[in-house]
């Protein structure tokens, strides 16, 4: 497999038809189209399959095989796309705090995001945070609330550590923390190995999927399927009862072709 970026195939996959330029409108349009089309999903680690980060493997999975992926795959692809257009996009490593008690110690860098330089100033781009997928890039500016179509976010900083939080019905919830230390591919390979294999990471034991459309957020956690409005407001919530129901949701809602029989996936979600 070639490790060259197939930009036209990527644009066809996400339905982007404009002339790209390294500016904010293009970044916002690509970001929105990406999360609408390529879902966050952790099927590979859930099924005990490896997660490969070389560009050829990522493109084969996300572009050719009607699959999604998690942060290391999603944002690696986005970084390659933005670089080919002419953006300066720097990869950063973050420590996830979504389910962590506020006073708990920081964990490992198990998330990847991008800092994108624009004439208006730097922006944060992230199409791969599966607990609360961003539907738009955010200004890299601290202390302000930033509203998107599907959420409200806030970036804060203390002693060189940045915190990204999302507004939820119960108040602000921390997504992750990070600093500006440059990361190299080996850093992400290590984080990816831990995230995809460790019993302390959720993906080996929990099926997690998410897709963000223009007005709805679709979430799947094992057999729980929820549809949310902006800021996490629940529109509907149900339990998936049969393999056929799961297969229909994978196909019609997440646009995924399962790599194994849906019965096998359904059986694992009940463990």
C-alpha cells in the first residue's frame, strides 16, 4: 500500500467539493464534513484487532472500507490533509479527563489533537474525541465561551497546562488537558498501543461510537443508543435489542460496514 495521501479520495469520502485553501472557512467546512461522514468508532480494539497508524492503513480503513476510527487515526488523517492544502498543523498529546474525578492524578497522553496556525491566530482542530466530538474548530483563546452548532466549549490555562471543557446540562465538564510540547509519531504509537490494548482503557471492553451531524449527535455505548441535541441534551435514548437492530444502526446512522458478523459484535456488547 502506498503511504501517499489520496486527497481527492478523502474529499469524495466526506463530500467536500469546494476549492480548498489554507484559510478558516476551508478548515471549518472540512472539519464539519469529516465528523458528519467519518464516525468515531473503536471496533478494532473492541474486537481485539490492531489499530494501525501509518497513513496507508488509515486511508484504507477510513476511506476505502467504510469505517471510522478513534483519535490517533482520525486526527492523523486530518493532519495529512491540512498539510497538503498548505496549513501548518502541529499534533499535540492530551490527557483525557472526561470520566476522571476532578481530584484524580493525570493519566497518560491517550488523545491526539491539532493546533492549526491561521492568519486570524491559532485554532484547535480535533475530529477524534469520542466522548464529545467537536463539530467545528475552536479559537485557541482562553477564558471565553465558544458556541458551535452542537456545543459550547471553553479553553482555560494554568501554569502552561490547557484545559478544554464542554458545557453540559449539569455544568462544565472537562474533556482533556494538554500542553504545547511537540509530539512525534513514536509518542502516538505508544499512546495508541496503550489505548487499544490496556484493560485500563475503555476501548478493549466497551463499544464506543459517535457521529455529529448538523443538528444531532449520535452516540452508541455497547447496547445504549442515544441521540443528543446541543450541549448534550438527550433527545432520545434506547437499548438495542437484537443484532439486526445493531446492524441497522451501524449501517444507517454511523455509515459503518462491520469488519465481522454483527452477531459477534452484539454478543460482545452483552459481556
